C-alpha cells in the first residue's frame, strides 16, 4: 500500500505538483490527427487540468494554444479558423499556430505592430506522429520525441483511436498492467462454471487457442518484473499443459505508455497511452498494429465498433457503456454468459477501474504476489518524480530509442529464466539494459 502523501504524489498532475511536473517533461498525445481538418472547427482540449484550443490551419499545420484571446479574454473556441490563423469572434484579433498575434484590426497599423508582440498567447510545441497530435507542455526546448514501433510502421499497418476514462490516470494504467485479472474479469460462464472466452475447451489446442483456457485454469500467475531504460517489462507465467509455462509479457514505458500481451508471433499487437485530463479522468489512446501486413477493412471496422482494448464509443469518443449507465450491466448475462455481465473487454476494465473511485485510496489495500507489477509501477513513477525534483533526468526522457520495445506471449519450460525468454521472444526489442529493480 501507499501512504496518503505517496498516493497524492502518484495521482495528482495539476500545475506545480511533482507528478504534473514529471508529465510535462515528456511529450504527450493530445488528439487523434483525424480530429482536426484544415480550417476546420477548433477543438477544446483539457490536459493535466489545463485548457487549450487545438486547430489545423489552412496549410495543415496544427496549433494548440491557450483558450483566451489576449485582448478581452474571449474564448477562442468561438473563433474563426481561417487563412492560416484563429481569429477571435469578438474583435477580430488573429493568432497563428505558434501563438503569435498576426492581425490586430482594432488598431492603426503603427499601434498594431507595437502591440502584436505583447498580444502573443501561449502555444504548445506540437508534432504529429503515428496518426496522433503530440504536445509538449514543459518550458524550454522539448526533448526528442520517443520512438514507438506502431508509429514507425506504415499507416496501413495500424489503427489508432481513443476512449474517455472516468477515473484517475494511475488506476487506469494499473488495470492495464494487472494481467492477473484476466482469469476472472474477462472470463465467460457456462452452466455456472467459469470458462474461457472461447467457451469450454479440450486439450491439445495450439497455444494461440489454449491460452484462453490456461488463463481460466490458473488464476495465480507468477510475476517477474525487470527494469529497462524507458520503464518496465512485466512477465506473468501460468501453468500450461504438461510441464510448460504460458507467459503474458507487458511493457510499461514512463510516464504513461503500455504495450499489451495476448499476441504470439504473427498476431496483432496492441498498446495504450494514458493521458490525464485532470485528476478525475483521462484519455486512453489505443493503437493496434501488425508487424508484417496491412490491416484489413474488416479488422478496422471491428476496432471502430469496439473490440479488445477499443471501446464502443460515440462521435466524441465517449464509451457507450460508462459510469452513468452502470456500463449497461446485465445480471442475466452475468449469471449465464460472462463473469461481469458487462459486454466488452475494454468496458469490463473501465467498470472495475472506475469502481475504485475517482482516485483510488491506496492506503487501504491488501497486496499480494500477483500485484508485483503494480508495486513496481508505483515505485518507478515516484522515483522519476523525485529524480526530477532533484534536478536529475527522469527515466526514459533522454532515451527516445528505448521506447522501441515489444510485448506479447511466449511459451517456456519450467525453470527457464525470464531474461532468456525475453531474448528468445523479442531479441533487441525486449528493452535496453534489462536489470533487476
């Protein structure tokens, strides 16, 4: 468990907080690129409790600026996005993607030229990468953008979306790192018994199928966690058939990115970035990608409707099953079809994370071996915040290539070392300088 002060340090990301300062030291996903069209409508954006307006200008460049006009404080959300700038609807002052005031029509040309430098508004440093708009909220020169494999692949080999989560960022992340819950939260029910997502199964299926049975049969995975230059790699081994072990391997990259397990070679890969809106909610950016081929139209349509880590969402990316409607829980379904009575892997995750409260009280927890990954996550995040306070560079900030890692599933014999499994399964993509914490 954490102390009350440690819990605050972990969860609070507003201006001037230790974790807020840490997050602002890294590039953060802000929007999907497709949310902004040239001269299209401005978008409200809230991140770490701060408000901004995002827009794409006539030339396709993205700007993310403070929401208030420097003249009289009018909200630039109501502004006109036109001719390479955002023009305030009140008196026509106009700002470019860098926050410069480029037109001041209420003054003479002479006065306007003297006033423009003082009229500039705050603008974030912005880059587009992997179908996402990334922003840097820190001061000074931004670090190099981290390198993610999904973003380095051709756009035809990935699908990117997002979903709104109605709880603090940290417990949403912990839900993604806690693969022990797959044995229960995502199980199916048949004749009153807990069974795999694929129903009752026999023996001798290939590992890509049998893993769903192993998840249900062994609800006490054995965790091993190693540190690398951008974060953690978590291995959870379960008993498989005969003397084999089935491993689900997850990556966490500071401060808020993860790569999910459940992929053998040739399967689709998936991951998330968890971005605080404020201390009580966050956006989860979700990406699915294939290392060897383009995604099919059917796969894209499936993700659009909601599948796996992707929720079924409305036009504003708000999940259709959410806190307000109890995730449309169906008690008959819970008795006869699945463990929760809630439809959708993503929705099941959200319901349980949200149920812990807007900010989970970690002072009252009783943790065990299957919580090792959660403990290590909290440890490295609190250490990173402390490092920044001491003037040291936090984990991963100066190592953009260290984010080019992979996750997935593996098989091994009992007694095989986790390091050997990682090297055999992922090679150089296991993580830079793997070591014990």
